[in-house]
């Protein structure tokens, strides 16, 4: 699974995301660019670690389809 964070994530959140899967730095990338990178690397799911007050708070998931389409999955992991 590919892991990334929300934009402007704290160091604590980025370190957490690295443990979750192959990590790519979000920076200014849009979700569409993250999805393209996931497809290129052969990933079908992306974990997006979001934060609240500088700490990881929730992990949301994106399903990447072979045709390039993608959707947010309803499953979330509250931390």
C-alpha cells in the first residue's frame, strides 16, 4: 500500500505514515498526482494520514482502478 499525508503535515505525522507503507512525500501534489504515482508503482490502494493539532488523527483510503479512476473508500481508521 502506498502511504502519504495531508498537505503541510507535521514531522510526527510524516514519521507515522512512513511506518504504514511505501511513503511518498505529499508536498504540493494533488490527489490526482498521487494516484498517477501509485498506478505507476503498481499500487491499488493509498493510505492518506490526516492530522489534527500536529498529530496523526485519521487514516483514509483511496482505491485506484486500473483505468486510472479512483475513489475515496468509506473505511476510516480513527487514531
